[in-house]
């Protein structure tokens, strides 16, 4: 899609979410979705991120506008907190969205477009340092392989990194690469090789994972599997109980393994082994290791920072973990310090008091195109301050940054977030304003970032500080 079409789509979806979509605009939105697979993918991304925010915010939803035209108009400063939509308004919005989706579905059914792959019921909710093996899956209509995507049935190959899947019944499964697995009907995963940890709530009792050597049925538990390339299967019960059925051998019958026990199944039969912990199975790429609980959209964790590097292909917002357990010795100016929707970042809005102990994260985005990217990040601890101005980032690099990371110096003029009203230079400049939403419980941020690609060295950065229970060594 051209940049102008992307901005038009953003505007129309924004008006849809805000319940301001006119009949003519609804027809135009429908036409965009019918004529462009990319428009449908972007539309689904917008709704996925909005859905994530609705699920996260207690008591209602934020009516955060995506209106790119706002960048051309001087408006009063954004309020600390936006109004919440009543349930009836939400239902009205949902009805309009459903009508458009149905229309698009009808069009696809009438056309010669290949039918959509069948959904597995699993959603990719997080990806840490992930490299997928091959690109064929990225072209599948139901699996973009970015956090937030609904995954279709079929085979997947994870070259490296860790992913977390969530099923409709609440089951959550983490898979450590390198791994090969297949998503099958009925919430069934077949793990051909790699490490897996499954956390199963009561609502998902009976969840099944198979391997070349075994069928493992959950009986209310958390368990781990490690499967070698040859199919040898190690089963570790972290909590609760599982039932195991060997699928080959000398007629072994089903047996149960309880918490703290483990066994190995291979061509020699079944033998007891030392149990492994969750950390041992998933290190070093577990989300909770970084103090994170959920990633959605174009977000990934990186343990390095190279401001000189030019990204290629997919836009990414990188989360770079910095120092942990740092004691704030003097008050720090914060660009954002309370829940709300923010589009202006020039004036500090609060002070982080001395005596607060925090963990630090640097969010870094270097664009590959003019279109914005979106992401949702949920932290394990409350956010107490965010710094999105270049001068505040420079002032806190030494206090919170790691010596092993490559931070920009004062010659990098375009480092922070762009405020409402910012535009690229020239007569044909386009809006480059960013948007940050902080949830009411202070644990989740939604980001829309659009860095200035017309300026050499332009990128977005924001430092996020969360409460810490650690003491820095």
C-alpha cells in the first residue's frame, strides 16, 4: 500500500473505533479492504492491538484515536486519561467491525482467492530473539508470525529464540528453538524436536502434546518436554500431574507422573531421570527473565543496541533491558508518569521521587519506511516513569544504561519521540507524530511509532522505568 493509503486506512479505522464513521466512510473502508490483501492485514493488526488494550484495561476501554490528520492541527494538550466507552458503545463498534469483516469474507468467498487456512485456535502472544526457519509461513494468510497473530494449522520450524502461544481455553505454551512442531485440531501440539513448557488452567484440562515417542495429557499442571532430533522425549512435571502414553515400544501402558518427577522415553523404553526446572528448559530467552509478561505487534526483545545499524524488512520496536534494581538518588523529570493517551512529549509532566528503586528498559525503533508500527508491551511490575525527550534520555543514559551497549551521543539530534504537530521537512512532508498509551494499572503500554526517515540518523527511543524489588549488585 502507498503511504497515502495507509494513512487513509488509519483515519478510517480510527473513526470506526471512535464511532464517528459515516456511511460514506464505511463504504470507502470496505472498498479498501476488498481490493487489498495488505489493507486487510493492516486492518486486522489495528483491531488485534485494540482488542489487546480492551482486554488489559479494567473497567472499560480507552478510545485512543489513530487519526493521522491530528498531526496537522494544533489541539489542546492530551488529557491524562481519556473517557471510557460504555458497554453499549463498545457493542455498537463491535457490530460495525463485524459487518465489515463479514463483507470482506463474502468477497473472498466469491472471488478466486485461495481459501483461508484453518485456524489452530492458538495466538502468538510473544516472541523473544526469534528466527523462523524459511519464509513460507510468513505468506500464509493466517500466520504472519508476529506477536498477536492467529496461527493456522500446520508445521512450524523455529531456528532460534522462544515463542509463547495462548489458546482459546487459556492454555499457554512456550517453545524454545531450535524446534519443529505442528499445530493440530483441538488444541493439540505435536513437538517433533525442541523444548516446550505448558501451563494449563483448569478450563483446559486434557490438553495434549504428542512427540515421536509419547502422548502427554495434562491433568491440571505445568509440565515441560525436551525432544531430541531423534525423537527421544524427556517429560518433566513442574506442578500437578500428567498422564503419559508411550506410542511405540513393547506395549507399555499409560502411566502418570506427579510434581517433581521426570522420565525419559526412547527406543530402550521408559526410565526415570533427574527433573529439570522451567528455567533450565527455557533459558536464556524466557520473557519473565526480563520482567515482561506479554508482547504483541511488532515488538521484540534484544540484548544489544547498535544505533548505527540499518534495519531491513520488517519494522521492529526493540526492547533493550538495561540496569535492574537501581536506586534513584535524585528526582528525575518524567515525560509520562500517569495513565492516559499521550501525543505530546516536549514538556515533562512529573517527577520520579528520590528513593524509588527501578528496573530500566530502552525502547528503540529505527524505521525502514514511512508507515508507523504498533505494539503492546505488558510489564511484570508497574511503570513509574517514561522519558521520551532526547535531552532526558541523554541525561539518564549513564544512570540506567549498560556499559556494554552502544548509546547515541549528542550528535544524534533526532532521538526521542515526535510530538503532535511534527512533520518531515519540505513541501510534501508527512506527519511523524508518535502515540503512547499507559494503562490504568500502569503495567501495559501501547505504542504507535513513526520515526523521521527523511532525516539521516532519525529514530525513536523512550526509556521505561518500572518498580523493582531487586537491589543492584
